[in-house]
C-alpha cells in the first residue's frame, strides 16, 4: 500500500515568539532508515511543541506507534493555540522501526509561514503515542522594484510592450541608494550601443558601500525585445546579486569602462522594504 499523503498550505498572521525549533516533547529517538532520522515522540500530556520562523515552508512528517486495535490514529496540529488541521494517521506499518518499536508510515503536512515566529503543536486525539519530525524549507522571497534616491536621469524602456524604468549613471553622477540590511539587492544593468557598435560587448561598473569599493564585470549583447523611446540600440539586462550587510548603508553605482553611462534597475525582498533616513 502506498504511503498516504496529506498536504495543506496556509498563510498565518505574524505573532512574536522566542527562537528555537523543538521546544518540548515526550521523548526522542531514531527510525531505522539508512539516515537514522531523528523523530520526537509525544502523547496527550506531552504534545510536540515547535517554533516556526518564517518566511519558510515547514513540512511535518507524522507517524504513530502501531497497535492491533486501531484503524487510524487521529491527531491535530495547532498554530498559536488555534486548530490548523486534523490528521488521521492510517494504521499501515512502515518497514522502519522507532527505537525498536513498530510504527506507521508517515502522513505529511506542509505549512507556508510568512515573516515572524509562531508556536506549533502536534498532539494525539486519543491514548496512543505519536512521533514526528519537522523540516524547514526556505521560502522563496518575493522581490519588488526599489527606486534609488539619486540618479542622473530616468530612462523608460519598452520590453514586450511593457515599460520599465532604468536609472542612468555616469562617472560624475552615480546612482545612489540608502538601504537597511541585511538583504540581497538584485542589480540589473544595461548599456546603450554607440554608433557602429554591434555584437558582444564587455563593460564593468563599480559599487561602493560606505566607502568600500568593488568592481563587477559584464558581457552582454544587443537586445531583440527591448528599446528606448529613441532609436538607440540597448543591450540585454544582466543581473548581479549584492549582499547588503546589517545596518544602514549608503550605496553608489557608477560606470568604470569606456562606456561612460550605465543604466541600472534594482529589486529588493518585499519584506525588507526599509529606507534609511
């Protein structure tokens, strides 16, 4: 018989909670798979309590120690004291054992958690022993455009009939941003092809965080889908990811090659939209 699969996805409201993963449980042991995976046992008096820290997806693998007189083992998951899901673990024996004891195959529940910390509990709805483990999988962050505080000129590009703002910088007029880290800053750059230029093109640009300067090199080519409002040929967008450390930072971007001007566009994680003042 195939392992039962029960998947639920939910978004929760942020509530403060102390850090940590497994906060309380009845016991601890391993199942007899090749990885000797750790599971935590729980009962009605001693539920499994875990701390969930988002944004992330958490997957609960829930089993029970088997008996001969039960068809299912009813359990429940609560988040911050509120019932989230009822889970019926079928009395189907696994080929693995928990600390030498027969156990069921796992029921699987996945929860999507936004930014914040939450308390989750797994408890049985009967007099039997459950075992579970929880796996945290990082949730993919959503990025939004960040408009710089300083730039020489805003240029409107048309890509597949959609308009995008890029911000022009030269050696005397850098693009300037003020951000609060830590965060990952996505930087998209383009250059305008001069008269008679075609094919692949190499250029580089500098960025400075609080006076610490670094250089990034780019190889590009003409875009077949993007255009400026004028007749210039524009390159395809090239992307670098820059790690902004913790704290308030002033960041400048400017060209450092025979291309005297570079166009920039920026994205930051949506949940990190903070501007240093």
